[in-house]
């Protein structure tokens, strides 16, 4: 059996829906790392030195190779990566 690691960086309010979509697509479970931070191309806004960025979760899926593409596409659809810039990213290794 061969496996792929899917790593998704999603807004914390979308973690539950991403997990549900991945399960429906064939994932059996995941590891969630909460309260991750990052910075994209444009710097985040701040107010008196306090960051106004939303918290993100890092969701790690270890899935069978033949399921990985479908799961990755479903994660992108549910998290709206293509529709709204800056909402997150998902990659596979």
C-alpha cells in the first residue's frame, strides 16, 4: 500500500466542514494542529500593534495514494481556496 500526506491550512471556522468533506471522500481520520499563524504575499493588518488575522488550523491527512487527489479537490472546494484569496492552501507530499 502506498500513502500520501495531505496538509491543509484552513481557517479555524472551516476545519469541521473540511474534515467532514475529507471523510466523505475517503479519508479515515486526521491530525489537527490548532492556532497556527502564517503570512502571505500581503502583510496582515494590525490595530495598535495587535494582529487582526484569523487563526488557522493545520490539518494532516495520511491517505491511500489512489484517494489523495479526490480528497484534496474536495478540501479545496469546501474551504473555498479558489473562490476567496487568502482562505488557506492544501498540498500533498
